[in-house]
């Protein structure tokens, strides 16, 4: 059974940084791209970015609103994908989900950016 | 970015009703379309991928159709547990984008 467990969320001041983790199990992690999706309170989901598997160079893609501030990385030896978030803004507030190719989702971790 | 426009934004229906939601893409997306169900406080759950393929375990009362830029999602006979918000998502072009959602509630 696929399991995705996000962690690392919390309350952070604007301009600060936070790193989210997503621990994966139940599938061959290194064979798949992983994505991050977020959802602001009362809004629909917003795709944040993806990291391809190493067979595709482990390259990353991001939505324009986070490009240059957020970085996705992966540790295939630990089956973990990370989302490093820098220069956080109030509009980054929401629940952050990691997904296995949008087919399986974790329960999410909440990020609140506020002074 | 590709814009995904869902209609209606909200819908009231009774148990047993046939319910249809539409999703219009701002450009051709082939068959790269997902449909999700989301209940309050929960993660979105994939129901349909590649326009019409049901994810394993999803009841057959759910179906999807369409092609190109116009897509539909249908519940053939609404059940109480189907009360939720539904989203379409395109994954043809980066960034992958979602519709604004259709909130389905009980009449």
C-alpha cells in the first residue's frame, strides 16, 4: 500500500524559511516522479512543482509563483522528497501535499506564514 | 498557463440524481485530465485519470468523458457519500492546473 507522510509544517514569519519532508513507502520510490501540491484555506488545489526520477535526470519544475524561492529535492536512499521554502509570504499559507504522480496523496502538512 | 474552467461552481442534488460537471480547458490537452473528489479536511482523492479511466476501487457510478478542450464528469446515481467538492486537473502542460472546483451538496 502506498503511503505518503508529510511533515515539517508550522507557523513561520514572512521572509523566513521552512523545509517540508514527505516520507514514502509501499512503492519503488526511485522509479517515480514526485510532486507537491498546496491548497490555501477555502481555495482549490494549486500544483507547486515536481521532481523527476534519476532516470530523467532528477530535474525539477515549478509554478511561476514559487520559482526561485522553493526547491524540491529527493533522497532515494531514504525514500524522502523535500520542499525547501525560502522567502515565505503570507500567500504561501496552506496545506501542502506530496503526491505520487497525482495519483496517491499524503494527508498534508499545514504551513502558516504570519507575523 | 492552461486555464481550467469548471461549471457549475456549486450544485444541489438529491440521492439517486444523475449529476454532470463540465470542465473546459483554455487549450487542447489531449487526454491528460484527472478528476478528484475532496471532502472537508481531507486530501483530494483521484477518481478518474486520462479522461475516463476509473482508479481501482472507485465505484462505477462515476464516469468521465470528452476530449480536446471539453470534458465531463458524471455521477449516474448520487449517493450520500458523494457529497463533496470535485476538481478537474490537466497534466498536459506545465504547470499542471486545476479547475476552481464544483461543490456538490444535498438538496
